[in-house]
């Protein structure tokens, strides 16, 4: 094997290894929901209500709700309009998130350019930090992150 062929082979091998690492290291997106206060009864005293405590739980959604909101149709959760955050860039995580719903990311990007975006309650962000802030700010809201994240305001939905 000539010197140039060895260099070309080494470069090709490095490129293929890089592609394999990139595709295998990108896990499925983790859907995150904003949290709400929920009153939980403590019935430990002979089935009598001893107290009511407030806990923060993620809003409860069905996959149909998630699909519907990312298609641009309104969804309500406990009487409040649901918001959806998405990364407007053409990143792999957005494509995987939309594919997990059976939707195409091009649909959401088209909706983001419409003047009715605020009535659809879709919010475009450009990175994961902004995604987390969007879910927190637009309660009740949903979005996706690369890994499970637990804060006082946001947690994994499913």
C-alpha cells in the first residue's frame, strides 16, 4: 500500500469511526414537561386526612396531546392552554423528537414562520438552555432535551 493510499485509508477510517460515534452517541430525545403544584393527601392516621401537602409534579399529557400541539392545534391541560417549545435549527435531536411523534420537523418549522405562532403556542428556541427556560416560562409546556433533567420547574414527562 502506498503512502498516499495509507493516508487516504486512515482518513476514511477516522471519518467512518466519527460517523458511527456520532450516530450511536445521539440518544433518543427525552420529553420534558413543566411542573405544577399538586395537593397530596396524607391519610396515614386511621384513614383520616392528617394534612394536605403540595408537591410539584409534571403535567400529565398523552402522546396524542403532544402530537396535536406540535401539529399546531390547541391543547388544554387542566383548563390551561398547553405550550410547545422546539429547536428551530435543523438539528438531529429535533428530527428525532418529531419522528418519535410521527411528525416531520418541517411541519413545525413551517408553523414557526406563520404569524399565528402565538395563538398556536409554539415557541422556537436555539439551544437546550433556551429549551429549559421556554418550558419553565410558558407553563404548562412541553419540550425535549438530550438527557433527563430534573429541576423544580421541569421534569421528564414519560
